[in-house]
C-alpha cells in the first residue's frame, strides 16, 4: 500500500491497519482511518474547498 500511494503521489492513505496508522505520515501522505478521512471530506465540503 505504501509503495502504491507513493507512486500515485497520493495525499491520503486510508486504512484500518493499526501498524500503518501509527506511522501517521509517509512520503508526503497522511495515513488516516476511514473515520478520520470522512472528517477531512466534511471539513473540505463546509470550508468550500475542492479536492481534499
């Protein structure tokens, strides 16, 4: 997963894997739980931002 996210230049890696979640960041990606990512999306929507 980490390599795929890095190659895709992803901003977020959404996972339930506790080991990955402990990293919090990797190669410029934020590593978040599905719940945390929903909060990011909700914040972007209310802030009027486009893509998260």
